C-alpha cells in the first residue's frame, strides 16, 4: 500500500467528515423553543449503538482512500459511503428520540452543525464514488432513489419524531399541507401565464429581429428589480384597480414578470437556432410560414425551449417564498414566521420543502426534455 | 417549359442578376454554370420565388409564376439543395412524404410512392424508411433529397449544386443516378453547378453566367466548339477543350467496323476520352471494341478520334 | 366571512380565538391567519378582501396621522378616538378591547436588574446616567421612531450613546430578547413588547413605564361595518373573551406558543374551554 492516499478527494472528505462528526455538535439540546441548545456529540446523545458501526465504516473509507483504484474498491467505496450516510441520518433520529424520552415536552432537539457538515461530506463521497465508477444514469438514479426511499421510510415510521423540525411540523400539520398546495398553485399559475405570454412573444421576436433589443431590454430591466420591491410595488396599483386575491394577484403578476425573460429568450433561441438550410428546404418544397413554424421550427427548437421552462419553474418555486411577505401564502409563510420568532426550525420547515420541490421539478423537466432529445438531430 | 425573360434582381445599386433571358425545353436537362457570385443560384431561386425578381418575367409551362400562389407553385416544383435540408426530426419516409401529404394524397398512395422512390434512388426501403437523417451518410441523404424532390411527381426539378458537398466517388455515382432518372422520367431539370465537367456530362443545354449576365446559352458541343468569348473558352476548359469534346461522344459513334486482335476490348458506350486514355496507357493507336455480350464488333483508332464527324 | 391576523405570535393567538368562537356559533369562517405585516392586513381590510382581524388601538395614530395627539397615551380615550375615526371614515367597527397593553418596552436581564435593583424605567434612567453598563439590542424602527426609544428618553431623562446600542434590521422582538437572554455581544437589555411570551423563559424583566411615555396598544377585533350588520351577534360573542385577556394571561398564552412550541389554535381552544367561553 502506498504511503500517499491514491484517492485524495475521498481522503480529504472522510477526514473532514470524521472530524466534524466527532468534534462538532451532532445535536443541540434546548429546554424550549427560544433559547439556543447545548451542543452534544454523537455518543453523548445516546448514539452508542450506532457509534461503533459508524466508526468502522469511517475507518474502512479511510483505508479505501489508500487502496489501489479498481472497480472493486470503487464499488466498496460506494457501498460504505451509502451505508455511512444512511446510518448517520438514522442515528440523528434515534438520538433525538432517546433524548426526548427523558425530557419535558417543551424540549427541543435540533440538528447541529456537525451533523450537517458530516452529511455534506458523506454525500460528496457518494457522488465522487458514482463519478469514479463512471456510473450511467440508471445507477445514479437508483442510488438517489434508494437514499430518498430510505429517509422517507424512516420518516413515515416516525423515526425522526424527536427532532425539533418534526415537532414544528406536528404543530402545524394541516397548515403545512395547505400552504404547500397554495405554493404549488401559485407556481403553476405563474408559469402557465408566463408561457402563454412569453412563448408567442418569443416567436414574434424571432420573426421580427428589429423588435428584439427593445423587448429584451425591457425584460432584462425587470429582472434587475429586487423581488421584494416588485412584490410590494404592485399592491397599491392593484388594489386601486380593485383586483382581489389578498396577495395572490400581485404575487402572480410579479412571478410572471420574472418568468418572462427566460421563456422569451429560450423560445427565441430555439427558433433561431434551427439550421437555416432546413428552413430554406422547407420553404422550397412549399410549406407555408405557419406550417414551417409548427412543423419544423417549434419541434426542433423544443429542447432549448424546455431548458428555459426548467429554469423558469425552479426560479418560480424559489421566488414564491417571497410572496408570503405580501400575504400570498405558500411555504414562505413558515420562513418568515420563523424569522420573526427566531425559530430556525420553522424556517427549515419552509425552506427544506422548497428546495426539495425545486429539485423534483428540475429532475422531472430534465426527464421530459431527455425524452424529446432521443429523437432528432445532432 | 421554363422561360426567363429579362429577369433582373437588384440589391441596392448592385444587380446580382442582370437581364437574363433563356428557355429550357420540356424534358431537357439544362445546366446553369458560372463562377461563384455569377448569380446562378439567385436565378434558380427566382423560378420558385424563394427570391422575387426586381424585373422581368418567368414562365413555367406558359404560366407567369408571379400569378401562381407561391406555395402551390413550389409544390409543383421539385427542389433539391446542396445541404439537402432534410427535416432532422422526421423519419426518411416522412421526409419524402412531405409534399404528397401537403397535397393531401391518400395515405396508401403516399406509402406506395415512398417505396417507389426509395427503389428509384437505389436504397433499400425496408432498411432506410424508418431511419432518421443523421443515421445516413452524406450520399444517402442526398439521394433522399432527390427522392423528396421527386415525391409529388413534379414536371420540373430545380437543383442547386446538389452534389457539391460529396466526395468524388459518391458524386459520380449520383450523377449517373440522376442521368438515369432523367432518362426514365423525362422531367425538365434545371441544374446549377460550378463544375464544368459535371455540366458537360449531364446536360442537354448549358447556360453560362458571369457577373449576373447570361454570356452564352447552347448545347455542350456549341460551347466547346464555338465559345462566345475568351471567358467562356477558359471556363469551359481552356487548353483542355479538345479533351472535353472527346468526353461528349461515345465509341459507338465512331466505330470502325474493322476488327483488331487484342485484350480488354472497349465497350460500345465508353466515351471517346476513355478510349484516348486507354490508347495512351497501352501505347496503341488502335483498340478492339466489343458489345455487351463480349462479341467483338470492331475497333477504334486514334485517327477516328480526330476525324471530322 | 374572512378572518385574518398579523403574522406575529399574538396575532395567531387572538385570530385563532376569534375563528374558534365564530365557528363554534355556526358562522362560516374562511381563516387567513398570519397573513402579513400591519400594512398588508390593514390594506386588505380596507379593500374588503378580509372582514375581521385583531388590531391595536395605538395604531390609530399612524392610520389617521395623529401621532402627537395625547389621547393615545390614555387607554380609554385612545380607544374612543380610534373607534370614532374608523367608523366615520372607513365604516370599520372596533369591538371591545382587551385590558392588556401591548406596547413597546425595555427589558433587562434579571440578574443585572436584581443586582442594581431596577424595576422601573426611572430606575433604569438613573442607572444609565450613573454610568452603568448598558447594551440595548433594538430594531432600527425602535431606535428612530419618535414614539419609541426617543419617547422613553425624553420622558425619563436619559440618552443612550451609539456604543450602547446594538441595532438590528427588522421589527421583531424575538431576536432582541434572545440576544439579551444569551448575552450575545455583551447585550444586557432588549427592546420588547409587554406581552412577549419569551420574557420569563429567557429570564428577562420588564422595566415598568410609570410615566406612560408609550402609546397604549390594546388589542381589539375590528370588523367591516357591513359584515357586522349581517352578523350582529359577533359583538356579543367576542366581547367577554377579549375583556378577559389581561397582560399576565396574554404573556402566559404567548409563552406556550413561542417557547413551548404549541400550536396557536390548540392554545386558543384550551383557553376558551378552560374559561367557559366554549365547550
């Protein structure tokens, strides 16, 4: 065996992971929701049973970073890091439950920075292992799916109920689901309207390039306005017009305005990116301009257009968080309530689902885009 | 069939096509040649109104093309270009079926036509029909381009340097194909090229352009033997004019009935230029000729090549 | 009808009580609690998009541009004034207020207050002028607004120097109280609301405002006149409940939500049942 680690990335990551896990705060134990918790390490937090297997896995990964890089060692690396990640997360749930069992109900057990740092490092190790295995899409997808499924299974079984995040959720269960639903409706409405306005506008600019600088200039300007300001600015004129919806109307309008630029730009790029000789041949064989648009330009421009749709959807999911500031509801409600009450778990209750929603939307749209890629042209 | 009268196209002060007039007879293969920038592509594209002329008239089968609705005009004309321009997101079959479907042909007629055309351009329908353009070679794509142009059985084909982007072997093969198809279908073809030899090989009539003007219009033989000016002479081959003239005729035209012994006889349809080339290679001034069956039918001598016809 | 509230903890509490009471009497209620900050909720009421929400009497000064009217320092006069103005100008009816006065205040770490025997703001002024160590965490609004810190300073005769202030962006007391409670950056005093639930838990003590430097902010349900006309029984339903909410009671209820993390509607329902307002 070499004296220098062969896999330096793995070596660095596992060192940081072990350090953060051992020395950093795994959980923070607070007597109530308002004060900071006392930091506790894994073994202090009742994680004795999981500490040993975790230490063994950590040692195995450390050894593997020195080992010769073969397919076998890479697979072993993937397996160990997956196991470590899931076990680490499992340990968080167990410790929280153990600590809560012996404590008054107002106690809050929050995840500490050490926990998050180690999760991050272990996730990076898993990604690195997939990369080195040159894993094709199916293996990557299965790995991610396995992790998500395992965590979901633990959550559904109530394993994480001791954590403060779960307590915040429990106190607001119905509100959570209704705000989540409202959030999704806001995003869908905004994206649908932006599509209805932006796609024809993109076709128009593709057909009439002279209009381009003006339209793109205006849309670019719109993007530079800070979102909070735009949301606020719209309330007055809209209430003067008598448009109701307590915040939903100005929120959707602002979201549409922000979503227009990527849609217009990508529709335009999709159409103008079509090979001009194909358009020439299409004209030459007798297709009308409308037929060329619908049968040639739009289908060939679809991949670029879908890329724009993906960007817009992810952006809208994030921006809709701000909409809660003007009474539109959505997951942002929890974020701002949490900020107001200095309850970071409440902020997480709003922020984590938003991130997961954005990742899921991005993944779904990428999948749809890939379906269209399979057919035509290089 | 195609008649251009005083056709002009101006871009600003410059005229890229200047007062061009010529006529292509029905069933003729006319080549439009000239150096780059001579306006030959522009002229071609005014016939199917991809470019609108600034002045002059163009008639197709006696009708002024300006009076025909532009899409129905183009659906009556076959159009093939150098970059082929197949629709990358459609199968080969769908590409070929473009104009027939625009003309609302019944689906079974379309299907039959696709089979017919693929066979005509010598591609295996079963193998190729469901493929996408990017899965075919350049030469195969251009065959499909020709098939698409022929799909709705137009009387006229406009072709803009269709073989320009291919390697010499494929180009030669496709030229022979096109000549064969022309002979079999009797369509009127207007073929733009900058390659003189290609024009000489395929065309019944050649229009040679320079700087937007038509310099000479005539048969290949006319252009070779009676070039209108030095430009035409140089363009047609300069000092090699004589050799190109030889390429226009075949052994059968100058066959000498006297037979001579020898191996590897020439074929009856071999070109005189090939005969000359063989004479040089074999260092013989007389070569045997046989027919398709291999039976000796005569000979050809160096003397025959230079004799007045 | 639509019942809303402001985004803070007390808004959630009072709003939940209103929703529970009205639904308990068979009135169909669409709940839009924790809608947003004051401006948003007030605008929504004026525009008719919501029908009822709990507001504070002292805010009449801002709504009607009468910051300097001395009536706001007196609970009874303030309530009468805002009730009259809102009825006349906007057809909005102010129902019975709670006796609790939820105004701005200064809270100090209990250990420091006990050591120097500070119970009122007068004591505090003496302590500051005598050179005592003070670091006050407050929002920019509290520091600048003439009705807040400057009002205290002029009424009690003290002045806090820049170095004695830790100014935070945003108007919520949770951050300031937490700073004082945990002694972050040497903070030992904090801007607070008198009904804050976190005071006891964080071991902070309110300094009494004997001279009434502060505007009185009593919570009361406000409802659009047309909606009240359709449901005149609402007044009788809500009055006794609001009248029962003393300062101490509000502090305890707020603490259950903010510190213990109980759900606002659960705390509201428990209070209503325990005091016989609802089964």
